[in-house]
C-alpha cells in the first residue's frame, strides 16, 4: 500500500482530474505553489498529496478569484495552522484535547479544514 506522498500521477492525468491544462500545472510549479517529484528522465510525477494541493489551488483561483500571490499566502497560512495544531496536540493533556475538539465541532467554520485539525488532535 502506498502513502499519500508516493508520486504516481503524470502531469496529463492530474490536469485531466482537476480540469486544467498541463501548462497551468507548470505555471503553478514555476510560481512555487507545487513541487512534483521528477523521474530520472525529468518526467513530473504527482502524489495524492500533490493532487489534493492542486485541487485546493484550482478551487481558490477558479471558484474564489484569488490570485497566485493570495493562493501562496493562504496555503502557507494553512500549513502554519496545521503545525500549530500539531504543537497543541503535543502540549495538551487528553482532557484539554477533548474540550478543544468539542469546541471546534460546535463552531461553524466556513473555510477552515476542521476535519484535518480534529484528526491531528486525535493522534
């Protein structure tokens, strides 16, 4: 079984799955938004995690009208939030983790990926 970071998809497959031109994926790479793996022959290969990130980028740009600089900032903030929750998970005792999870589940977050944050706290 492979994990979500194992590179398996070629650029044409990813482009088709997310509904963009392969050149758009090359543009995202040139802008530093994605970093697909490369074979020895320099073929780009994308993992499940890369595919998920590309879907997020496309959603932000196409559905929300965010420009590339904004996407970069949003993605970095989301990564920082995950790091923060990992740190909290290490520092909090089980009672406080459960309280935090309950509060997060009660709140209505429109943009926050609560599922991922709850998974971090459950570890």
